[in-house]
């Protein structure tokens, strides 16, 4: 079972434990390195550098839309294995050459109707104008322009969140914020802190995986001292804290429908007693 982020290794391993599936972990220096177990939860990056004693008969690739070359090469080296790719956003150009067919198990609308997902209440709040945002070489809004424009409305982000959480939940609840850059996330955390709320940033620039893991584990607690996590590039895909009730979009997208859908999916997971979720759009993505 191949995942592309350290946080997803731990999360997947926890779920396998819940189901009683014995497994090893292939990821950096990990206490659960047990290469002779029949099931392995693997970091894509580590698997590319490390050999296992047996060839797999089944390869499951999480977030298959990412199309990592190392993962595709690994699949090619095991032609007799059954391969299954998992993704909520199968939109990446070229994916059709990786797989024989696509099976749409259940649509989002049906999953909501069946109670497997929570449909968010969406508010389109104040956001930067497109004219303020520059475009990078990929045709996407540049992070730098999104940061400059986004910092201008940070006060509105905090005020809107405070107002809507009181209106819908009677006060602050678990929240995930998606920011374009670390600088923007730092400003957001400071603004929420000045208003009396504990928001912590997690990003690709964290000093260590242990520091990030500690924040995420505290956030997972039902009585967490952290009101919100501000994510820059690390919680978009697969991250699962189902009692999160509010998501805030501060990263504008010009082209990436899949990134937008991955973000909003973080608040749609069901949880006992969870009857609603809020999505506050400060990026103009809706």
C-alpha cells in the first residue's frame, strides 16, 4: 500500500491496526520495519530506495492522480501484480496510460445521501480580486501574489470565522485553513492568536517530521488545545481528522480543480454527532 506523505503512512497504519491487519512499514527509520510481513505500508520515496524480500501480488497506490515516476516504475517492475489506484480526483493528464480502466464506485452526491459524507454549508466570503493575482509559468496563480493579496484580508478571515462558528456551533470548533505560503500562514496564526485562538502552522518547511506529527496528534485529540491547523502544502490529500467542522480556503486556484476538491474533502468526513460542516471561501474558488 503506497502513499506519498509521511502523515499518510501513520494514518494508514493506524487504520490497518484497527482492522487487525498485521503489517510492516517502509518509511525512513521506522520502528515497524518488518519486511517479512505479508502487508507493507510504504512511503513512495522510501520504497524507491529500499528492497523487500518478496515481490508483491497486489499493489495499491493511494492518491494515484499524483503520477510519481518512482511509483510507476515500481509497478512496471512487477508486471504480474494486480494494481489498484485510489483517488477522489482522477483528473491528471496522462493517467489513462497508467491504468487499464476506471471504476467509479460511488459518486460524492450518493455518498452524502447515504450518510458517508457530510455536505458542507458554503460561504463565499471576501477574497482578493483576480486582477491582484499574478500567474506563474504553469498558468496557475503565483504563491507570491496570493500571499500579498491574502495578507490584506487576514482580518476579514479571522472575523468571518469567529462570527460563523458562533452562529453555527456556539463558539470555536476544529478548523483547517489552507494558505498559499508559509509567510501567509504565519500571519494567519498571529492574527488568530491576537484574537485569543490557538492556530498552529504545519508546512513543508517544518523543522522536523516529529514537530509536525506532535501538532497533528494534538489536533486529533477530541479535547485538543489547538483550535486550528494552518496548512501550507501538507494536509491537502488524504488527511483524516473527521471531527474537523470548519475549513477555510485562502489559497486561490486558477486551474487546479483537483486541489480545490481535495481541500474541501477534509471537512466532509462523518463523525458521531457531526451533522454539519462549514466551508469559508476567502480565495474565490467556489
